[in-house]
C-alpha cells in the first residue's frame, strides 16, 4: 500500500525550508517531516483505515507508566532519535510503535542482513533527503543550488563586533549563527558569526564568547503530557549534549530556557527539546526564536 503525500511534503516541509532561509532562519526539515507527514498525515490515514498503530524505524521508545505515555530515549544512546520525534503528544504516542528502540544499530543491521534487506549496509543518512549533490547550470550544488534556484541569494558585508568591515559573503540567506567557515577572519583570529541581518545584508562576526547566552526563548512547544516548569535537561541538536536548565513560561505562554551555565546561542528555527532532570524521557519541545547574550561576557 502506497500513499502519495507529495503535495503535503511540498507544503509542510520544502516550502517552509525555503521561506525560512529567505529571512535568515535555520530550519530542520527532518523534524518538520516527522511532525507533518509521518506522525500527522500517516497517523490520520492509519486511523481511517482501521489500523491500531503506526510503526517507524526511529531509535526511541514509548513506555506507559504512571498512566502516562513517555517518549524515552533509545537503548542505543549513540543512535538515539528521540530528539527528532519530540513533537508526539499523548494521543500520538498511544498509537506509535518503535520496534528498533530496544536494539542497538548493530543488531538492527544484523537482522536486516538475515532478511536480505538492501538497507542492511546502507550508510546512515546525514543530508537533507530532497537536496541532491548534482551541479546546476551555474556550477552550484547541494543547498546553494536548491535554494538559489527558488529565491534570490544576496551578497552581504561582513563586519566585526566594532563595525569594521572585513569582507563579504555571497549568500547572506545561507549564513548560520556560530558559523566560522566562509566568513572573514584573518590574522589568526578565530571569528564566528554572532549576528545576521538579512534585510540589511550584514553579517557580524566576533570572538566565540559573544555567542554565549544565559537564556533561550522557545515557541510552539508541544508537551508530551503536561507543561513543565523547573529543572530539566535541554538538547538543541540531534546529537547535541543535553544541558541543565530551568524552564519557565512567559506572559505569552512561550517557554524560557534559563541555562544553569552560559551556553552557545542556538540558531532561530532549530528545535530545543526538553528532557526530565535524569535525561531519560522527553517532556516536550519547540522552536528557538531568540536568545540573549550572556551577561558574563561583559
């Protein structure tokens, strides 16, 4: 049985990916695919057809305890994917199976090999699935080609934290917070992107300490069960190290992440995923909208 979700994929994943870059936001299309396709449209279709649950190959686990469904980290911590499926609520968790969540990746590959599955030796995916490495007519490839064929890519001036002009970048829309490669440096000085002004076509670079922040503001949070305030562990990339923070809600209902120690700022558009204080199961997660420069850097 095959379902054609091409239009849904374009609308919910590809179009936002392009639109986010146009305004200087760094999206995570894999998470949005899980949110809108695998665990929304596919769940809807399964329900209509009378299926009890949907199973995927993510390295995560669903555990029912204390009358609550918990999204628990996968047994193989090196391959844990709870971060990329953090958006599942109680209803979705109750109808989701992760058969490989109790296995290591090595054991999964051994099972696949015994079944003569072609994916048994397939390398782990690291790239955006809808972007190819083939070069276009302008000699561009990958993300530059894909986005450049859909929106204008504009040159921007690069300045240091004092406003001194250092050079330029070809595509301000593709610059990310914390980036070093491809931005002006020189003199042996390590400089990182600390601010991006897409409309003004201006990129600010500076020392790494200017990337530190005490707070992150997270919107659109989906809680696995009830909203959580207080101590938590927070992970901000698929394989990032969880860090300790105190969660609170602002007057608009957005989640404020107050780090117990200053951390590097997270690019707007990336997901911040909250885990319990023991770092065992997901509490919820949402999209980073902004952060504040650490007061300890001044």
